[in-house]
């Protein structure tokens, strides 16, 4: 009954919704906490004296001998409460009040595992959004300054952007640069908050800096900086478009849904210009910008589902509050990008690098005049939920909690985001997802 109440509360709070793929195996989940601006950065947190976690022999990678859990950092017993209290000044939270009543400084093992997995999800999200921000976001120093405090060696000054790519992206909406900027800042704020909260409780935090090995775009406006994610070989699942328009189906019942842009879901496509050569052909550049536009929605609908799916497993009310509050901003992100994707101009192009063809026909194809594809149906249509004996209701979908974290990893991997990453990276994702999925209420 408690879990059902949690789920019900989650669905009420999350009033605009979303998620990331067809079947439960693609249960990807991926925010905003925006004040001006006394931020506690992870750089400051790290200076409080954290060290790498000591691990058991079985946690070492069998092939490389490397420590599979070296991405974890030890929570600080001393100084952590100072960080936490500074972050939550004026809060009524148990953290600010120094609540140490449970194990792990107030966290159950399961709550800590869920928060660590969500921290990783937010770090990965921040990485991909920074690539979009560098090329097509508003070029003030707000995002770059914050990123430089969180990521060792990241430049603190904006790049100046890529004017041609920015213009192509703006064909979807004149305010796209501002939206990209704000989405990026939000994800950075999520990762720093979750890690700082974990540290304040004496729990292990997460850093993925050792995996920032993938190459950057060479186009004007991109920082020459190691990346966690690959935006140049994507297979973008756009089935969320029809999933949220269906009145009779729900992925939690095993239902699958047609793609909005079928050619985008197969083969590989780039969502950013790889070099300035990709900006010389206006048709090619528009297909790249359109790919980004749909990818934005794919990423953010995942978070809209992941947070409520994992919220059903947490124990502490304050951790539940964190998941509901951050998850709600993922929903607002998703609905923004859902709306903008429907403005993608018609364009088609064969990419000689990825050897793939993509066709965007949102403005002209007959299917976009039907109920399951209409571009202005951006609010979730009522559909079946919990039981087909109940009346249809407008909801986030999916919100099945079983294997939610592993489903998110599978969906992002299928997206092509991690092409080029190391075996140790995938082992890390698998470990953290397994621990999050193993979490149970009151454990």
C-alpha cells in the first residue's frame, strides 16, 4: 500500500510527463533547481578530503585488472554536514537538521544506490547537453563557469557557438538557444546536488572523469575536450511520439509503438556537426539539427519515467522528495522538446560518413494528420494504467519499477551514446544499475 501511495503521489506531482522507449527493456530515465546563486560545487566538495573507495578483489575488472569501482569517492564524515547545510540554507530538511538516525548517515543502502545511479544519469546527461550548449546554446558564461567547477580542465569561458548550426536548430523554435542553455544548467545542478547530498550523509559519491575519453566535434564552437557520450553515431528512438498519443496502449503492459521518424531509429546519425564541412550544405545541416531536436525529446522523456519508477523503491521521505522534485523538472524539459520537435522542417539527406539516409517529413507526411501523430498533441492522452479494468487516465508512461535502472542503461546504449566507450565504463554502468534495481523500500 505504501508503494502504491508513493506511485500515486509521483504521478500527481509530475503533471506534464514523459519517458524514453518502446518496451520495458528500454525503460530509460533521465531537471531544474534554479536559484541565483550560492552554489556548492563538487570541486569544493572534493576539497573536503574525499578519497577513492577501497574495494574487494572481486570488484576488479578481470581483463584489465583495473578497479571497477574507482569511480566512487568516499563520503566525508567531517565537513560533509557543513557542505550539506550550506547547500540547503533555510531548508526544513532532515539533512539541515543533522538527522543521522539511519545507517549511512540517514540513508539506507538502497536509497544511496538509487541516488548514485541517478547521479551517474545526470552526469551523462550533463555531458551530452554541454556538447549541444557549446555549439547552439546562449553563449554567456553561466553554464561554462559551472561546468568548469565540476569537471577538471573544462574551459570556464563560452566557446562563442557555431552560428550556422545555431541558425538551423532555431528553425524548430526561435528560443532554442535559451532552452538548450537552461536544460544544460539544470542537469549540471542535478548532478552537483545529488552528489553533495550523498556526501553530506557520509555515503559514496560518483565521478566519471576517468571515462572522459571520447573525441569532441572538430566544428567551430566545440571545446576540444574529452567526452563521456557520442552524439555523432545515434540511432534515435522516436516511439515516445506515438506512445504519448495512444489512448489504448501503455508500455507497462508490454505494448510497442511506431516511430515518428522511422529512418532516424535505424543506422547511425549525427546530431551535431562533426567538422565545419558538415555545415557547408544547408540540407545536410538541417537534418543534423532536426536529429538533435528529436534527440532532445528522447533523452528527456527517459528522465520523466526513470525518476518515478525509482521513487517507488526509496525509503526515506527526504529522498522521495528529491526524486519527485528533480523528476518534475525532467518532465517540463520533455514537454518543451516534444513541442519543438513538431516544428522540424522537412529535409532528407544521405550521410556519407555514417552511410545512412534520414528523412524528416513532419510537415508533409499524411501520417502526421492522424490522431496518433498530430504535432499539436503534446500533452499525454489518457490511456490504460495499472489495470485495463480502470478508466483511461493521462499519465507518465512507463513507470514500471522492475529493472528500471537497467532498462535506462539499455536504452541509452541502444541510442548509440556510448559508442567508443571502454569495457570498464559498461561494467560501471551495469554495477550501479544493478544496485539501484536491487533497492527495496525499507532496505
